[in-house]
């Protein structure tokens, strides 16, 4: 199913008069501290702080926790070019946002490298989240389009020796133009702004002007579920001792 044929809307038709989890905003600073190692006791080791204003940022505080003069944000960024090599994603990149069969989200070159037994296991695996720290935002007229240059096309075929899928490669340079963007759960930062009020108060006019898009209830739920899985799932080494 392509992005344009999904049965439910990705964004709301209008913006509510308050900030919501997943909102797309404009006009907010992004600061990135950079160090080569942990600072010494006197903090005299060299460090840098990059400051920029992303074209768009996304709210990652739960709706009920937005306010008190602070907010958690992440920049909206372009989708990595290699994602377009995977046919299921090229057809509908928002599959990353939901559980799916592992093969549907695996890069063709990576699939070709795993063993026949691993392919069989993957074909019968339980659907789960892939690209776990990413969430895709659908195209919207507010977003500018950008080119994606690729140099290999992957074509799925059935391997006659084991009747399992594999991919043939064809050298072919081509360009995709897209307006899809995404967020990375690994890149969340905190910002203070005195005009960000709790949800029980009417939102500040300047804050409302910064809201570009709001997610539909269904999309917001998908974002919440994937973030909960990413941050809430214990690592395998901890499960052993639980």
C-alpha cells in the first residue's frame, strides 16, 4: 500500500490550540555539545557546542507533560538514501512505524548475506519493529522535496535451490524525489521556553504560531507505541537475570 492510499490520515486537518506529542514545529533552537572524552574535574578539557535552527522540530514530550517552561524536541531529518533500496519501504516508507516481518524491512544486500537457515527463520518470524529508533513522517506540502540518488536496483527472485527469496543487483543510476522525513529517538534534546504552558492553560499565541502540523490520533498512537517499545524493552542480558 502506498503512502497516498492509506485508509487513515497521517496529519490532522487543523491544529488544536495546544501543543501535542508528535507536533511538527518551526523556530526552535537545536544545541549539540561535543566532547572527545568526559571532562576533567575542572572542566578544562576542550569541547564545542553547535547551535542551529532546524527547519522543523518534533515534540517528544507526552501531551500531559508538556509545559512548565520546557519541552523535549528532535529535529525532522531526511530519510537515509539506502532505505529506498528495500522494495517494501520504497512502496510505503511508513512501514517503519509499525511492526512488520523482518524481511520486509531488511536491506536486500543484507538479506543476501545471511544463511539459508537464517532466511527460513526470518520468513517465519513474529512481526516486530525494525529500524527501531526511527519514525517516518509522511510527505506534506509544508515540507520541501529533496532528491535521493541511487546506483543499484535490487530485484527479488526465487532461488531455485531452496525456494527462498533472494535479490539480483543491477547497476543503474536513478534519482528519487521525495518529501518524506523522519525523527531519530537517539537525538532528543531539551529546551527551555517560558511561553510553553501546561495543557490546562490556553497556549501562548507565539507558541501556536510555531505549530506547523499535528498528527492524527492514530499516527500519534503509532509514534507512542514505537517509542515505548524502543525505550521500554529491556536488553537480552538483563532478561537473563529478571
